[in-house]
C-alpha cells in the first residue's frame, strides 16, 4: 500500500443475492423446490480509488448508486465479492443512527460502551467524557436511557463520541441530516477543524453546498461505477446535469405511457388579487412565473377571457428553488412571463386575469386567477 494513501480500493465489486419464494421448512423445500429463484443484484462494479491521507472526500450520487455500500466496505462491516480495500490508520465511522448503542443504557454508559468499541481505554474515555457530553448538548438527559432519546439526540451522542476517539480516518454517512440547523452547523465546524488537523474524512451526503465548501474531492457514483472523480464544483455540475437528464427521461416515459400526470406551478406577482388601480396610473404591468414537467402542455394567459400575448423572461430566484424538483424541464431564462396594458384601454371596472397550464387531454395542471378593479380615483 502506498504510504501516502489512507484508503486504497482495487478492482472491487460487490453484489447481493436476493432470494424469491425462499422455502423456510424442509416440507416447503421438497414441495416447491422449483419455485426457489435467486437473483444477483450488482451494487458496485470494478471500483478503483485512492484517498490520500489528510483529504476530505465526498461520495455523491442518487439513491441506490452504491455510496453507503462503499462506505460500509471501507469500514469492513461487509466485504467485497472480488477485489480488495486497504486502510492505513485508526478508523471510526458514523453509518447508522445509534449503531452500537444499548437501548437500556444511559447516554453516559453508552459513551463508555461505544468509545471502547472504537479502541479507547477507560482512562482515555474518562479524560474526554466531559468534552463529549458538552459537545452533544444533552445536558441532564445524558443520564437517561437512550431509548427515551429522539433521533436528533441519538445523532448528537453518536457524532460526539465518534469525533472524540482521535481517529485518523472518519467515515460519515448521511447521518448529519437528522440534526437541527444549529447542531448541523456545529458538526460541520468540527469537521473543518479535523480537516485542518490533517484527518482523512470520507462523507456521503446529498447536501451539495457542503461538498463544495468542505471537500477537496468529490467522487460521483453512477449505477455502481465511478463516473467522475475530481474537483467538487466540476463533478457536482456534471452530476446535476445527469440527474436532470435521467429525471426528464423517467417523467417523459411515465407521461407517454399514461402512468403519470404532469405537474405545474404558477404564480401571479402583479397585480395582487383584489387590487384597486387608479386610472391615472396609465399603464399596468402583469408578471409572474410558471413551470411544468409536461413539455406538451399549453401555457395560456387570458385577460377578461381573451388570450393575450406575453414575453418570457429570466427568473433565477424561482429556478434555484425548483431546479431539483423540475430537473431537466426548466430554463431559468424562460420561467418568468410579463406583459403590459394601458388602463384606459381596459376601462373602469372589474377585470380578471387567468394563467394556466393545460395538458393535451384538457386537464388543468395548475391555474391562478387574479381579480382587480380600475377606478377613476383611489377609493
């Protein structure tokens, strides 16, 4: 093993066997022996990686891509079917919430129990226990049985123990998503501190902003293989592009087969509903935004039941909110819509604006209405 590496993965593959109609008794095996079907599910295929000492590396990818399995293989909780994984240095991990905790033990007792699993002596634990309890912020709850803890309290205790065992390599799954915002920020500050101390950190997360800020590298797993390995900003951009493409293909297939119905979201920003407009204002702006994942749907704007012409415009604010939900279907330069009307042309009285998305079957995917009144003077 190269002395510069903390983790080496060589030609490693992992699959799981799935048994269908498995017989549980001898009688079942004799009567239904033909029904027993075994399927091999390939999770990881021919993985090759070097993770240098002192690097902070993120494993990213969609659910089912093999991220957590790879982390468990690095921890040696499970073992590869072929190839090998080598590690150099003391290793600690946070893979599952409360793993290694005894439900009837108190938080304090579980610190001794859990930390000893990581290789600390009783003396080592006693020197660090105050620091562990303080970081967990459990206070008086530290002497309550952990079965009474919430998932957030579990995570606080587990993280507090894991980061205080003075390991060389820290492996973290998406466990930090459980905590509240305050504790998450505290955990990431601690990871930054460990990073500065030269610890090796491998983290699985869907929080891509954290990857950009915290990690030296991002490794993108796609369908069980390493698709890209490099600078986090570049890898994340390529990853999101593929996610958008895959999401679009899945939605298109569902819509074409009739198994799915398109989604849409519409907002009218101006005018506000039930607004009263003074005729002397002369011109009024109508604007808002709209998006859908049904590319065949019709976008219709009517004013007093008559169709109007409009322009599409850029809405970066909306795009940032919906880019993952509508991945592959929206263009930030064409989310907004806008048009103007002269109030004198509209005339005094009540008016109605309607904006809608309608699919080819005549189903309304979403619609918004706005009623406003034009006055000679403000009432």
